[in-house]
C-alpha cells in the first residue's frame, strides 16, 4: 500500500482523510472529536472491533444497531441512527484510486452513509483495499458477504454451503443493495479513516 498515493486519491474525490498505523491511534483521534453529539452507527464489524460504541458513548448519545438483541430493536435503533448528527460506517471494499463499495441487506448502513448527517465517517482497515473497482465489487460479493452471512447465521446458500455467492432468492439474503461511492456526495462532509491493520470482513 502506497500511503501517500492512497490519501491523495481520496482527497481528490472530495474526502477528508486520516491515516493511522493501528487501531489505538485511530481510537484516540476519534474519541477526541465529539462531546454532547448524537452519533449513529451502521451495522459494522469494523466499528465493533474498534470498540467505538463504548468509547464514544461516554460523552455522546450513540445509536448502534449491533447492541440490539432482536430484530425489532435493531430496526428501531437503526432508524434513530439515521437521524443522528454524525454517522459511522465501514465499507466492504475500497480501491486504490478512492472508490468505495458497500453491500447491504436491510439498507440502514448504506442509507445512513448517503444523506442527512452533518458528517459521515467511513472507517476501513487495510484488508479492504483493492486494486480497482472490479476487484472491490468481487471482494464485496465473494468475500465479505458470505463471511457476514456465516457470522449472522443466515439460512443462505453462501452461509450453509460452499461459501460462494449464488445470487440467491433466500428471504435472509444480506446482499440486496450494492452502493458504489465514486466520490463524496454533495452537501455532506465525509472523512475516510484508514487504519493500517486488518479490521472487519
């Protein structure tokens, strides 16, 4: 990974960019950004591994669907997250020229990343980086989605069988929408947090 080239690529796409050698540096930075704010989380294993919920809720109100025990409370919390001042999510893949890719099942994660917040933070580990959009889309569908389906114990072919996406019609399918972020969206500040460590799926 060429750090300077990567930072320049995301900046060219209109994002603020912060790069950290490891998770503790990133936690220190993010923990100092907010006080008295409302913060929404997308459903993200990366954010869970960084333990950002416990870090940020000390001085803020944080809505994290991952903290919910059932689907009803998950959806209620996800709706609250969409109304927060700030929104955190990760991505399934990102290219070396600053394009990001996300697959979503219910849509709360991609919805929160697209509109309505003062600022959106995309947090990604170095394992999400790909050479181009084709590889990034393939990573999202063939690596991240099956791994997430197994983690969530869904009754989908990729979780129960070979681990390969078959473009199924399962009612528990988690890859129902594919969003490609070609550059920062208009009227919303956005920052890409890159951590030189494997995080999430």
